[in-house]
C-alpha cells in the first residue's frame, strides 16, 4: 500500500467492521523493491475498534513471519484512538521512519504523542493506556568485540502496571531513538511471554533473552512494549523509553536509569 494521501489502513470501530480483524504481511509506505514513495500523507494503520491483531497475536506468540512493514508514512506508524478502542495487539512488526520528519512514534495511543506511564496503570483510554515497560540493564555473556553480530543477551527491566493479570513483553532493536526519546520498532529481537502480577502488586521485574543484531559502541538502542492479557483483550502499549547500547563495562553488564 503506497502513494496514498490518507491512512493506508483504517480499522473503524464506528463503521461496524472495526472489530476482530487480523492485519498481517502487509508492506505500507514502500514502493516495490523497497523504494521510498514520495506521497504517504496518512498514518500507516489507524484503529478505533476492539480486539484487532496487527502482526502477531497473543495466542500464537511473536513471530516475524506475519510482520507488517510500516515505513515512510507522514501521518505516523500505528495509531489507536478512542476511549472504546481496546484489546488491539501490535507485536513483532517493522515500524520506522514515520511522522512528518520521519522521527515520530512507532505506536501512538490516543494519536496525541507520547503517553506517560501512571503509577498503577489505572487510567483509561486507547488500548487501556497500557503502561510500557522500562529497560534497566543488559547482561552480555562477555564484553563483545566491535562488530559482533547476533549476540544473545539478557535484558532486564520493570513493568509497572495493573495487578492480577498476565503480560507479554516484546523487545526491539533500532539504529537510534525517535525525537521524543522513545524507542523505534525497527526490528523485533525477542520476548518474554506471560509475566504475571499477583493481586495488589503493581510492579514486577522481568528478564528477556534477546538477540542483538550488531554491537558498535555508541550505536543502536533497545526498547520494549507490553501487551496485556486482561480477559483476553491483548492491548499493546506504546514503545518504551529508548535504552542506548553505548557502554560495556568490564563485567559484561550495561546499565542505565529507567523511567518507570
């Protein structure tokens, strides 16, 4: 889908067909052979319905085999709007270089720019205003050499969200961060399936084993999303705060300050 002056795909909850759709294996915003198109003034995918799947579903697990490519859309990547738009799963897609300056959000809940986490994730809104996870550290098996490819590492972080349910965390790699300091869904590199929060517990630490495509000092970043499983809804968050891969300490640990 390319060369459009409106949203490439619009799943409209008000039109009666905006619920329970599956969107997979589409290329949006790129001409054949991956060339950029000069006219893509809308969003890549806009959703105002419920229980739609963009890419991988919670039940099937994350997989690049069904990923959508959303790139070069001036109106943004994937946008979920409306108080009644919930349960929309957005996992393991390639979403980058969108927005007016090609540095906008990969996933925008509310269509109003970055959404801030709240303490208990008790707020409402598009996709339940699901809190995003925060990444705090990367553990390498040993300090990598420059140019190391496809290195398996363990990423640690914290998910502060609503208690009593299960959540899935997906981790992404990108060349850098977007203009707001959020991560970019350039390449899905792994996930941690079904983190549980007991009743009355509003935060849980997590680890995910992922594969970093390349290590170059001062280059590259990681970020993550959370997808809830509240009554099977599957609402996915915005991308987390960007975690640059820039300093490797002698013990193979890399850490940073997270925003929970």
